[in-house]
């Protein structure tokens, strides 16, 4: 078995740099919702010692001193670039597991690639991605997913491999001894502390423990990890992502919200977005949960409430879900509080085709309704949310702050870059 893990380097920062070539070599940081914390950094920013997740105000001095480019999170841009990235990877092999927005496992086993040419094949993938996407990529190639993960990390650390590291037979020990426990896929912080208390410090130390011992004292999951470190494939590729069991949409407000009208607009907007995700996986929801809360740091009064609203029939209709979500909001809203966050969660999800109808309950998702929802989704996908319900509001002063947001290069004609050819 031959697995390659392809991981885009500093993905968010790289996406911003694609359309801003003037930022080549300049440090870049990406901010979280409401521009509060630093959630992504370019290699140059990491070299300056900027930590992950720190509040942006704490890095203000170093940002000014080193002329660091600051961007709000542009999720539509990152999502579009991710789709392009994955479509290019699928042109190299049909067996691709999309692991995250910027990572994918590729099964190279059945491609009849000579073992001596795997590194060259990886370089071909990197070159193609750089040409058609503009994204820098690191690739780790090994006999298991866990080893491929470590090989990918090794490729990022050692520039002499030009972004591609293949674990050749007999080289596993060298790789494992170079990797600390915390870099092993599936070994979290708490588990790392436990293993270190046993005297383990590297991936090699973990690989040397008999799998049966690991299973007895820890879990079957860690046993699989140990077997994979020893070159035994135990974790299959997931070629089709499983449907979500819950869908959550929530945001912190850009400013405190006091009145019910603004909360209704927010809940309506979040429910609309959650409904779109629901239809994307062709599911229906039987229950919707609504929550509102103040800031935990607000000394003028704390309030946190949620409500579960069971629906009479599973549905994917945005209108029905919003109507019930607003009923839940009215039940838990209390005036006089400064609300900082609200959200909705769709629960009891099931495939639309598996819903059992009966003669006594009104059927919501009729053919006419489904066609309407499909039409709205198609228009919004093409024209960037061109249709919305009136309950979503227009001004939406409560929306999260994104003062450093880059243009929508891939979803707005007015933001498309102009190229002058002479």
C-alpha cells in the first residue's frame, strides 16, 4: 500500500498571497471571527515568534514593527481555493480522501508507479498545483496514513527534500526517531503527557511498544496507531465523507445586541445557512435548538439559555426551520441583557429518502417545496446569496466584524483582478 498526504503550506495565508503577489516574502496573519485572535500565520510571521491563537492587540507592536499584512478570515475564498485544490488532486488518482480544507490522502497503490519514481511523482503533483492553483504544497509518501502524516511534517522541516519526502524501506526508524510524540497523528496533548510519564519521547519509542500492551493500557485506537507506525495499514481511506449528525451555525456579534429584532435577524440568518448545509447532504432535521448568551466577561449581568424545538415532521425547508427557530428564540429571550452570541443547531438528522410518511401528519417537503429550495440554493451559489428571507434583515449591524476582509476574487465579478496586456 502506498499513501501520500498532500498538505498546502500555510493555507489561509497562501490563499491571500495568490491574488497579492506584492506580498511575496512579507509576513501575513489571518484573524478569527470579529478580528479577535490570530488563527493563521505565514512562515515569515511564524519566524517572528507570533503565536497561534493570541489576541491581535497583543501582537500590535510587532505587526507595526515588521509591516505584517493583516487579513480577516475570508472563508468563501478559502473554500473556493480548497475545491480547486481537491479537484486537481483527483486528476492524479481517483482514490482521494479529503481530510480537511487543505489536506488530502491519495492512494497511489494501483497507479503502477515504479517505487523509484514516487518522489518524482510527488514533485509532479507539487508543480501542477503551483501552476494551476498557486499553492505551495508538502507531500509525505509512506505505506500507511500515520507514516505519511509524519513524512509530510518531515518534508516541511527539511527544505533539502523540496517539499516531498518518501519513507523508503529501512528509513522508517530515521523518521520515527526524528518525530516527537506530539507529532504522531492521533496522539493528543493529554495522551502525550501520559506517554511521557512512561518515559516515551519520540514516535520511535511508541512504535517499539507491543500493540497488545498498548491496547490493554490505552485503547484500540492507539493500538492501530502503533501498528501503522510499524508499517501495517490499519486505517482505510474514507473516500466519501459521512453525513453530519448535527449541523451548527453560530457567531459572536460585532457589538452587543439588546433588542429582540436584531436577535431574530441573526437567528433567521444562521438557520438559513444551516438549512443550506442540511440540503447539501440531502438530509432532514426533526429538532432544532436555539441558544443565546451574554459574554462570560460581562459584569453587568450573565444570561445563557437554549431551547429545543421538536418539529412535527422532518424537513429541510428553510421557511419551516426559521419559523420554529424564532418560536424558540421568543421563549428564551429576556430583555435587559447585552447578548454577545447566538446560534442554532439542527438535530435528529436523517437521510431525506429514509423519512417514513404517514396519513395523519402534514407532509412539509413536497415536490414543489423541494424544487423551490433547490432553485434558491442554485441562485445563491451562483450570485453570492442573491436571495434571502425578509426575516434575515438588511442592515444586519450585528454581523461579525471583518474590517480587514480581502476582496471576493472568485465569487464577485466586481472583485476579479484586471490584467493589462501590452
